[in-house]
């Protein structure tokens, strides 16, 4: 299957689908506020104090309701994140936000498992594939908090087997066991027009409603990243709800196999910004 390169074209423009519900903020709030003032022209004659402030708060509240009720697509990539490679969630997200800004919206999200077949199926079903991120619920493992070795991956390979040069500001780290070395790591190629962070909220999803996009089977509890289909009718009274912290588009080449790891001292890895 030939991959669609058009998905990598620049920022989202008017008339196209937002990268996520968070990208709606930039235009929804001023439009709603303008409409409110148009319906209440007397606001323009007031001191723009209490009444206008109330109007703005109402618009913000409406936007929050829209955000909380955002519908997930039927098929998407889902990844849970937590402390990894000796870095806390806050450090990882700050580093990825800096990467996103420096790369014009693009950032690489490192993952430990190969998702090639699932990504191909996702591309077949969704012309604009998306990935959503949820904080992991379990406590971080000691091997993730204090790994013996951390490496940076320096080269990539696309699903088509082409060489992929990592964006200039991108850095993908992972823990590494020299006694049992892995020859490859993996990354999702993401793009977002809005800042990354755990302070945002796109609502919740039920773990019981997720199915592997290829097999149709339920996800295993240890699966950190997966390509899934989501159907709330499959929840089966599963109360394991996960908050969706933020989302992004997957852009060409969507998914890469990372090669050529370079040793990075664990102490230095914590200081990378």
C-alpha cells in the first residue's frame, strides 16, 4: 500500500478537520463571544466590566462542555504515558512541547512495540488518522525511574523501508539493557497545532470499549500503545476509565522504526530540555 504523503502538508487550514478538539479553541471562543455581543449590543455601551466578564465566562464554560463531550473516532491509535527513561511525565511533556514548537508542530512519540500492520489498517480506514494520549494509572517501575542506561535513537526507517531522518529538534530516548540489547525502537510521527500537556482534557474512554484493530480482541492490560477500534457497546460494565489528556494527528510517514542507538548517561537524560 502506497502511503499518502498529503497528510504531512503544513498546519490545518479553514475547511479542514481540526487536529483535535483542542485546536477548536482558537476560533470557537472569539466567534461565540462576538455572537453574544451581536445579540446584546448594549454590552458595547457598558463599561465592559461585570456583564462582559460574565459573557466571556459563559463562552468559556460552553467551550469546556464541548471539549468534555468530544467524540473519539471509531479507529485511532491510543498510547498511555508515564515516567520513562529516568524522566517524569512533566519533563517528558516539556521536552516534547519544545520539540513541537521547534519543528513547526511535529514531534516524535517513542513507543516500545511495533505497530506497522495496525498503522496500515488505520490508514486504510481513516484518511486523517489520530492518536490520543492518556496518563498511565499504575505506579512507575523502578527500571523506568532509574534505568541503568539510556540511549538516543538517531535514525529511522519508514513503513516502506525508506530512510527517515529525524526532524532537527527531535529526540527519542529509551532505556537500554546492554546485556540484552534491542536493535530497534519505534516512534509515532505526530503533529499538533496546540500545546501538549496534562492540564487539558478531552473526556474519558472506557478500556472495555477498546479492541485491537486487526484481531478485534480486547486489549491486554500491559499494552501501553495500540491501534484500536472503539465502541462503547463493548464496555461490558468495565469501569476502567482513562482520561484522554491530549491528542494529535499522525502525519507522514506516520510510524517509524528507529535504529542506531547512542549511549546517553541517565543523569544527563534527566537534564535534556
